[in-house]
């Protein structure tokens, strides 16, 4: 009697690449650019206010969401969040069950949390501009690439799961 096929173990090389790409993404988008160009600094943050608490909650929720996304990409997808080192398998579990782009939404939560901690009109514009660029990247590059790579499976996924707005009820009625 043959044993059922087993899933290969997680490659530590993929884990390392996932961590490096994720650290670069967060480091550039949420730390370097906001501090360098918009004066975002811990000394400007007002934590002991309702907006400060909301800001910390947004940063924490966004960070946890991005960690969950990277974990899914590395373990199930066998790749990283970077377009030049994408997952080898379509990832539709974890946060990806509810929304197609949870990694970007996690970053938006972090950025909005930073904005709540130290408001700046320029930084608010940066967030809006960053999101507009990400939307174009998703629509013009990521989605066509995923359609070519995963075909009918990706098409079915796009019918069931929204691009930006999370849904906790699938079309088939299951959670």
C-alpha cells in the first residue's frame, strides 16, 4: 500500500527571502519615507489621546495582518510578497479568504495608525498617493499576471473574494 503524498517541508531559503522582502517593504513605505519626508517621529506622537490609542491599534492590527499574509505566502504559496519572487501556488487561505489584497490593506492600517499618532496633511497625501499607485499595480500588473499563471482557479477566486473590501461571508454561504 502506498503512503499518501506528503507536503514538502518549508524551505528556510523561502522564509529568509520572505522576511527580507517584508522588512524592506515595511521599512521603506512605513518607516523611511514617512520619517524622511513627512517628519513622522516618535517624539511627535501623542499616545495618551483617543487618536493615539486608535493609531497604536491601527499599527498593531496592520502589522499582525501583514505577518499573517507573509506566513501564508511562505508556507502555502512557497514564495514571497514581492512581484519578482511570487508564490508558486495560489494563496486563498488565511486573510486571503476574506479579501484579495490583505497585505496592502495591512500597510494602509499601519500608515493610518501613524497618521493618527502624528497628523500631517503631507503624510495624508502620501498615503492617498501610495494607495493609488498600489491600486494601479494590482489592476495593471498583479491581476493579469495571476490570471495567466493560475487561470480558472484565480477567476473563481476573484468572483468569490473582493479586491479591497473584505467580506466575511462567501458566495456559497460559508464563512
